[in-house]
C-alpha cells in the first residue's frame, strides 16, 4: 500500500506488553524511563502496567491517547494490538520477544538504538492492507472484525469438509468442498495461507488472497484478487457441521448454515514502522530460509 511520512517527534508513546510476562517488568521500566528522559509522555496498557504493579489502560483507550505504540512481544501480540487500535492511525513499532518475528522485527537487544532512529524520523510508516470481515446471520444480526493477517472459515468437526459458495461482487466464483478457506492479506501470505500452499506476496502490496485448505477438487487452486474485490462466502447446509470463523488466529465466532461472511479491503490500514533499508526478501531468507538449498 506504500508508505506514509514518519513523525519526527512522537510526543506520547504507548507501551504494550505480551500477556503473561510479568518478568519483563524491568524492561518496561527501563523503556519508560528512557522515553521520559527524552521528554515523551509514556502510557502503558494493562499488561505492561501489571508488570510494574500498576493500573494501565485498555489498548483501545491507549490508542486514543498516544501518537506511537511500542509492542513488546511476538507477532501474535502485535496482531492483537493492531486489532485493538482499530481504525485509529497510530503507527506501531514491534519488538520481537517471540520466535519468528515477521511483524515484530526489531530484536530486543537493538530496541534503544532503533527507537532513537524512529524518534529521529528515520523510520518509514508502511501501510499494511487489512480486511473488513462481516458475518451476516441467516437468523438475523451480524458481527464485524478487522483482520491484518487473515480470516479463516473451517470445520472443527473431525473428518468433515465445509461446503462454501463464493461470489465476487455479483459474480459466482466457485463452490469450495474443502477443510476450509483462508482469506488473507499480503501480510498474511506468510502465515496460515503459506502453510496451505498459497503464494508469497510483498507485504506492502494490495491484493486479496483466497487459499482453500485441502480442497476435495485438485483444480481449486489459490486465487490472488484485486484489492477492491468484495467477496461473499455463504455456508451451504450439506456439510455444515461445526464451522467456525477465526480472525488473525485470535478471535472469531461460530457459523451456521446460510450465514454469509463478507470480506473486503478495510479503509483503515495498519501502520507499521519499518527501517528504511528493510528488504522483504532478506526477511524471508532469514525467517523462512527461503531459497536455501
């Protein structure tokens, strides 16, 4: 989706911490003191504050008060923070405390050097496409989600397939007989979609990726669709079983026969801070050993 100009002086900074890591209290305190010594207001989410024995803010409240979010955790934590920040245009800097770190790329040992570059305006804000996901219930009512990685429709029953009719706009695409269906962004192309045989897409690219999970028909291959495509996926009754929608691997809801999942590009991209010399292919080589022999 391209880049947005970086802010050269973030007056207020929010710190978000991976849940269940009270041992990182010293790191949260050191980061807070480092920022405050440079004149920045520091606010903490509940997890970060709890590591210091204090009360913090819910992440959506934090997003309304800060100009920059620093996430201490792995990719899952960053996904959760991006979802909680919702449509607010707050850039996020990910510090990797996990194992892979596609989204939270900065190693913990480099935090302060990299953060100094961010505050000096040397990092770019990379706009990442997100998906707006809306479930329309056959029985009435609806639910909405925002996905940075993907939305997955799958059957949780043992050895059962789902039957999904998909339309692009008003045009019928196909009916999938499969273990499930992945609707992914370019950011999510390195996640579950990749494991299911989907292609790799540049993270700043704009496209919608449709990857069936173990399709019964071998000719049903992954699709890369234009970003303005509006998809409607209807759950057919023949093989409904126990079907679930999962967004970014973290939230979701059960689906019933006749429910429709509508997916389209969100008007609110995520804003991730990236180094000016970041090479997405180098990231693939380092994280996935892509191209190694």
